[in-house]
């Protein structure tokens, strides 16, 4: 019992230490944003990049968002991180557009706490888009299904969508997936979660589910993105099942903006290189 209490106490102290370190990192501009390409299977071009926050700490090295995003949510730091990522992503997209890649768009993740009534996401998002001078349609907001239970959140997403912003349902096929959410609240993209893609080759029932989902999405005018795709076999099956877009280490991990511009030159340039060449040369960050 005493040991158990000590473990809880140590975990709590570690959490508080990470929170303080994160506060310091936010204040001193130590966070960065990397981008992971999403490839359109009908053209072989990059259509979109997902903006993913990165934190390289001098002592601990890279700290995964999986470790610090929940802490940022718990201690009210997520708004600052979200706003930083949003502004940087819009500015970097503007850079890509000015280099001639005007069809490329960008996705940002939103956490549930960012959709509080007091925190006007509508104004923050529209201001970031307008000050970067990019089209509204070139920004996608990714939300998870668990957020979709909140009426206020959906109203806000509908307002953004009316301005032209796209909405993606992230981590689809995890936990409970309500098809009625999909039908009632129009979204533009469905992202099939990595855990689903991982077991796809061994599990025929998952392939049947994806095939049904793709058919339904087509009828609703929704594009399907499979994420966490690492192998050529997974890619082949997902393509056969009709997934529109693919994201994953097979193509590339998330990279800094400069490296993404090189990817655009290779993928979307006048003479695009073979699709799977990058998987051989890409290093996992
Ligand atoms: P997510 O939105 O599901 O993002 C995809 C995660 O899968 C990313 O991890 C990405 O690096 C990883 N990934 C992509 N392809 C592959 C693959 O082929 N294999 C493997 N093993 N992993 C792959 P990351 O960057 O560690 O982010 C983890 C989660 O943290 C994200 O999951 C998202 O929920 C959250 N997150 C990241 N950036 C932000 C942000 O700016 N704001 C908010 N609210 N959440 C963020
Ligand atoms: Ca996401
Ligand atoms: Ca996801």
C-alpha cells in the first residue's frame, strides 16, 4: 500500500515537473511544428500536410506530443499550443503557396478544451487564415469523435465550415464510432486510425469494414484518409479498398518546413519521382 502511494506521488511530481518545463518551453518559444505529407492516390501528389507539434528538450531530447498534450490539456496550456501551431501552419502554408504549390492544404489538430465557449476558436481560426492570406478551404481542422458529442463544438465547426474551412474526423474506428455523427454533421474527411491499419492485413473483417466505410463516405461526399501506413502491402490493400489519401511512414514522417518543400519538389514537381522511392530514402524522425 505504502509502495503504491509512493508510486502515485512520484507520478504526480513527474507530471508537475513536465508541466513547469512545458510552461517554460511555451514562454521561450521552444516548440516547433513539423508536417507529415498526405498523398492523393489518384494523382500521386501531396495534397495536404498534417501539422504536428514538436518539442526538443535540451535534457530529455524529443518529448512526444502523446506525453505532453494531455498535460497541456489538463493544466490549461493547450490553447496557447494550439494557437501557436495554427498560426505557424498558416504562415508555412502561405510559403508553400507562394512557391507555386497552391493546391496544397494543411491540417491542424484541435483538442476538446480548445472549443470552450470562452475561447473564441471561430475568431482565432479566421484571423490566422486572413493574416496569412491563404484561402479558407486550404485549412482543415481535425477533431476526434469524442469531441463530437458536444453540441457547441459542432455549431462552431459548422460556422467554420460555412466560411470554407474543412473538417476531418480523426482517429475514426477507435472506441465507439457513431455513423449518425457522420451523417448528421457534415465533415469533409474521415481519418482511419493507425491501430486499424496495423491489423488490416491479418484481419479480413477490418477490410470489409473499410470497404463499407469508403462506400458510405463516397455517397456523403467525404474523402477517406488512412493514417499510420508503413508498408507497401498495407498501401496496396487500402488502395484496392478505395481509400482516397494515404498518410504514414511509408511516404514520410513529419518533417520541418524546409524538408517538406523538398518533398513537394519531388512529389508535385513537373516530373514526379516514383511513389515508393521516398520510403527507401526517408529516415524516421
Ligand atoms: P494524431 O493526430 O493521430 O497524429 C498522428 C500521429 O501518428 C503522429 O504522432 C504521427 O507522427 C504518427 N504517425 C504518422 N504516421 C505514422 C506511421 O506510419 N507509423 C507510426 N508509428 N506513427 C505514425 P505524434 O506527432 O507523436 O502525435 C501524437 C498525437 O498528439 C497526435 O495524434 C495528436 O492527437 C496529438 N497532437 C500532435 N500535435 C498536436 C497539436 O498541435 N495540437 C493538438 N491538440 N494535438 C496534437
Ligand atoms: Ca490528427
Ligand atoms: Ca489520428
